[in-house]
């Protein structure tokens, strides 16, 4: 009998790529997708471990899927929690049949059939994946990170940066299918692509973006560390990618606090760069994210961030409360911010940004734009990253997978209506 699988993915787009690679392996081993988790013979949960809230969501999901699985079905936990906690997680969750980190050769199955999660000495990065069923797809260009940000534990379980070759990346882009109009490049530290490879080095992301853009209509970049945002990279995004969209990982704007985070930059530098990009590319869209309540954050630091948010007028911003992570530099810092104060600061920033985002969207009413229709009645211009930002509601008759010119007629919060 043919075995059926279900893969539940939590966390960031990089995890979704890992799940796609896993699905490719399962399909190659003869398994077929189940219609739902409770019909599967093999249930795999690809977990997130970035912050405490993500870990709790992962645990809750594993327990819910365990309760709902059919008799005899296997439950496997993989992803970041498995990489980071391994044996501890297996001991704490007897409901799970197997805890397996990626890159570890693990055979799943019974006498009725088996499937190998990852072959020996093989990174998920270069495993095949199925053709994309959507007109866009994430492509991971590197794994791991060489930075030592004070709040982040990712290097401790994802390892140092490992960049893929241009040929491997382009082969994956082409294998995803002719129907893919937008490729979203992702990595822990995207702009550092190639720095770890002899003969490539700094700036390697630029020719890669050009090569991908020669194959698809849109190339979107997510997670750019601001110190590596060179003029050449700005220009290839603004003029050649088809997506003048800058996702800048800023984290804060107070210089002393950023140094405590082991991060580069300050609010004045960030504003100068953002205003320069807007001058060169008036159609530019921006996303960023900020940590609220990092140890040592003062009211003055918070006020600086408020002023920056107001002046920068970014299209999209995510605010996250600081999460203490064992083994990080910040875990033992003094100046821990009370949870209640963090929530007050989050609320104040969130309300301000909601007003800014709504105003930015209202400014688009009456304009004409090109949208990629992801599914019936739903499209995105270059201003909206998939699964993250708002959407453009479009007429149902516009073909899915097509690029269409539309005129914006209304804005409702983060979403637009166009015809």
C-alpha cells in the first residue's frame, strides 16, 4: 500500500524551503501527499525555535497533531527545535516517534515502506524539490550565519554560513517550472552570500540577482543586513530585479543599544540610506523589523525609535518583544526590561506604524500598477512580499499566474482593491 505523508511547516520562509526539499525526498521515495494530517501515515512537523513564542507554537502543534493522527501513523519532529534541542526534546515528548535534525541521515518507515529524510553528508540546500504550484517560490541561497548578534541563537544550531553555487541556485530556479514569475531569495544573511566561498567574496549577491532576474520577471530579496547594502546592490534591486523592494534588518536605531546587540549602524545612517534609495527609486517599497525591550533599552532609546518610525515612513514594519535565548550574549546582560513595559512600547509603536502603513496604502488609490495574481481574486505588486505583507484584491477573471495592469480604487488598512 502507498504511504501518505503530511508536512506541517512553522516559522520563516527559510523553513518553507526546507519543507519543500523534504517533500521532494518523500515523493522520490514513493510517498504521496495526504489530504489532511489525520489521514497521513507519516506526519512531519518542521519546527521553529527562534524565540520562546515560536517554540511554544511548535510544541502545541506537535501535541495537536499527535492527538489527531490515525492509528499507526508516525510523528517526526524536525527543523530548528530538533537541531537545537535534539535529545532533550525527544525525552520531553514521548508522543514523538523521532526527533531528527536536518542534514542527519534518518530512515523513516516500517516494513511497509521507508523514506530517508536526508542522505549521509548531504545538506538539504541542494536536494531536489517539487515544481512550484504557485506563481512564486522561495529559494534559499545559503544556510547558517557568521554574525554574532547578541539576541540570536541561530548560528549555534544552523552553523556558519554555507553559500550555494550560482549554478545550483539557477538549476533550482529552472526546475521550479515555467509558471514561476517571482523568485524570493532568502538566507539568514542574504547580502553576505558568497563571502564564505573562495573566489566569490563580498558582492557576489549582485551577479546572482542579475542571473536570476534573467530567468524570471521578478526577483525579490528578503533579509538584508544594512552594512552590506552597497550602491551596486541597491541599483540591481531598483533597476534590474523587477522588485524595487528593500527588506532591511535594522533591529533598532539607538547606536549604544545596537552596539549592545552587536549590530552595526544607527538611526541617522539608516535614514540617510532610506532617503537616498527613495530619491533614486521613487517607487521603492520598504520593510523592516525591530526588537523592543532588548536589555538596556531606555525611554530615550524608545523615543528615538518612535521618531525614526515616524520619519522613515516605511511601508511595512514588524515589532517583536525581546526574547531571552540561552547561550546568547544578551542572556546575561543587565538592564532587563519588564514584560509589561515591553508590551506598552510594542503597542505604541504598532499603533503608529499601522497609521503610517494605512496612509502609504491610501496614497496608491488612483495609481496603476502591475500585479502578479497568486490565486483567484488575489494579487501582489512589487510592494507586497508573499505571505508577509498586504494584498491587492483584483477581479476574479484575471488569470492566476499572470502579470496584469490594474488601477487601485480603494485601500482598507494594509490591503488594496483594484480593477
